[in-house]
């Protein structure tokens, strides 16, 4: 019995001590080839604009001039806040943050125009905000209002500066021909 066990142990050691690369190699299979994905079109991306605007920016509410004179100085920080929100929207990391900042800017600047309806800076900033929200018709209506403000002697200088800024604004240049038409240029 000892001899059988000893023979089994010796055979096990001899068989288990084969070389690392001895024996038949495994068959390697070639990976399946897949088609390369088609490249995305490299042409300019078409912007889908909202072509209607329900707001009436050309309306003159009763007592608007007195209301404007009463509130214009008080509204300057809110105008700056709206402009800052638009700046933050350009540097925001995600699309949700950008949209949120633009929406807040629109709400802030609309409140400003409710209190100070002849503010050229607020009118221009709101036109830019609407353009970033892809609401071209609302933006054009505000640009028309900005051009109308240039006819008032009290607001002419600021309206002229804002019109010049509008002509150079990259957001408004997305619909440059219509923008210039709205500004009367």
C-alpha cells in the first residue's frame, strides 16, 4: 500500500511540474469588427426660434412718465442684477444653470420695466435675455421700443448708447438683419 501511495505522489509531482509554456497554446479569436460611427454634420447648427410674443412692449400705460421718474433711481441695482445674471449665464457649467440664470434675468428686468418703463438699459438687457431664450419676436419688439426711446429728449443719450451696444452684441447678431430693421437702421 505504501508503494502505491508513493508511486501516486511521484507521478503527481512529475505531471504537475510541467514547464510554463509546455503543451498546446490556446487559440486566440479575432475580435469582431464594428462599423465606425458616422460623423455628425459639421455645418452650422440651426437655431429654433420661438416666433410669437404675447407681451406688448409698445404700450404706454397711463402715468408711465411719472412712475418712471419716481422709480428710476431705485431700479438701477435691479438692472445691474439682471445684467449680472446674463453674464453668469454665459459662464454657467450646465444648460440648466444657463436657462435658470436667463429666466431669472428676464423676470428681474421685466419687473424693472414695470416700475421704470423708459429705462433704455433695462430694455436692451431684456432684449438680450429674450434672444438668449430663443424668443426672437420678443427681442425684436424690445429693440423697436429702444429705437422709440431715442426720440424722447430725456432718454436719447442712453438709448443711443444701448442701440450702439445692441448692434455689437453677439447674441443679437444671430438675427442681425431683423435686429437692424427693428432698430430702424
